[in-house]
C-alpha cells in the first residue's frame, strides 16, 4: 500500500525544515513540500535541494506574485484596508493565498493531510486553518509547532544536526521576520518592550529618516478605477509599480510603522512593519478618493475599509462577506481615476497635487473670487430648515425648565 502524503507549507527556514523530518517519521508519510513566492528576498535560494535533502518526496515552487498583486493586494488597496488604521496587512493578505496554493497542490497529489509551521499564539495559524476549512474541509490539518517536543530554537538546531537537516543560518537572528512584496513584519527580541524604540538593525529595507537624502523624491502615481497603472507617466504592471515604490520609498525612509495591535487570539502584540509601497499607495489612493467620491460614499466607505481590514486580519478572506464587500468597493471605484503627485522626504509622504477627469471639485463653486457661482442667498433658507429641529428642541427645553 502506498504511503499517505502530507502537503506542507515550506519556507526553507528552521521550523519548516525540522518539520519535514519530524512529520515524515511521526506519520510514516511522504512529504510534498510547497513554497509560494510572494516576493520574499530571503531564503529562496536552493530551496528544492534543501527540501529534498531534508526528506521531502517532492517540491513545488510557485510564483504567486502576479496573483498576489492582482487578486489580493489591489482589492485591499481599493478597499482602503489598513488594520486598526495602520497595518497594510502584508502577512495577513499572503496567508490565504499560500493556503490556497497548498490546498491546490495537495489535491493534485492526493494528499490526505496539510501541515503548516505557525505557532500556537499567532494569527497565521488561524488564517491558514480557516482557509483550509473553507477550501478543503476533508483534509486533516497538522500544526507540529503546537505539539512537538522542542521548546527552543537550540533544541530544533540540535535535532537538525542529528538528522543531517541542512539549516542555512545557525546564527540567531534576534528578530522574527515575515516578508513579501506588500511589506515586512518584524517581531520579537527587544521589540517586545513597547517602550523601546526599534534598533536600526530591526529594519530590513528602509533607510533611517535621519540618513535619508536632503532632496525630496517626487513621484506621479496614476490610477484607473482605483488600481495604480503608471508611475511618472510610464505605464507599468502592478508588480513593477509596487517594486519601484518599495525601492524609492525605502531610500527616503518611508513606510516604517510601529504599532501595538490586537491579535485574533486575544493578546496585544507590538509589531514593526516596513511597507514603503503600501504606505505610499494607500495615501495616494485615498487622496484621489477625496477628490472623486461623492460625499456620502466617501464617508461610508471608511467603515467598509475597516471591516475589510478586519476580515483580512482575522483570516476570513474566502468568505461570502468578502465577496459582498468587494461588490460595494468595486462600485465605489468606478471614477477613482486620475493622477496624484506625492513627495517623499525623510520618512514622510505628503501631497503635492491631484487631478482627475472625474473630479467633483468645482472651482467656480469653491472660489472666493469674482468667478463665484455659488448661490449665497439660497444658504439662508437652507440653514433655516436645517436648524429647525434643534431650534424647536431648544424652545421646548426652555419652556419646561423649572
Ligand atoms: N502581526 C502581523 C500579522 O498578524 C505579522 C505576523 C508576522 N508573522 C510571522 N510569521 N512572523 O499579520
């Protein structure tokens, strides 16, 4: 009888390397290792070799960058999804896509089990497993980190040595880092004290604002229906735009975020993020919405953006709620087309200008010059009726006062 197969979300790091051997022995199973490329720069060399040397039966490397940009990042950008007003959700958006890719490979290869390398106190286990449950509820889910015997990194390294598992860096990085094209999440070490400012070495890509150039960077970003399509007049695809803005923003120290956030599992955690492109694009997109969205839509959409961010953070990407919110967001983006000029300077992003064929800004109505076409006289009647309810209320209060 052939062995059962386990599909594992493999990153090439210590945990998932140790996991291959540990699961193989424990379940006497074949291991199908899967790595998704979401634009991470580290630990992607020689992955196949490493996975096979560690004991995997097969290895797949999937380039998910384009799908990530078009089907995950862009909808989140259009929605204005910033978790608790700050976090652009890089890690959180990547998880459902990685989980889906793992499920696809598992089904193609007749796997009966899925495994991930998330810990028992984070959000990522929730995101993986909720996605598994919605896409392939019949597959058994294994989370070795929640149950195995290793209580420290050193214990895992000792196990790896004993079993000839190649691990790249045995030197301990003081931080836990998760990286993709939409941003980098940095945790642990001294960052666990929310009163301590992040040491410079915590940052992976951004220049410190103090050391950033004395000359500002200026960039024109064009959007069509809420999607960025060109930089400085040059049409580019979504992935190239994000890569270019990550580079430019990082050079100007833009995109550093430091927040205490509310995790799904009930704890607060202190997180450092670097997300230059995400910070710049969310800023520019929102400025364009200020110009082009009708007042009630603009004001209501803020709530939708928060709900959308919560849904991504909480791991319910594959849900009817997301589809419903996408419907609303999509309808709002019809006229979010135009150009935003932003300035990047020593860690900050600011606005230089915005223009759109769908602009609702009407200079003749707004001006205080001779060109004014606003009907000042109409204001009197309007205010009379608009304030009538409060006037009545106030009169009744006064009459009944003892
Ligand atoms: N707090 C962030 C989130 O929940 C970042 C998590 C980082 N994940 C990691 N495996 N290091 O999305």
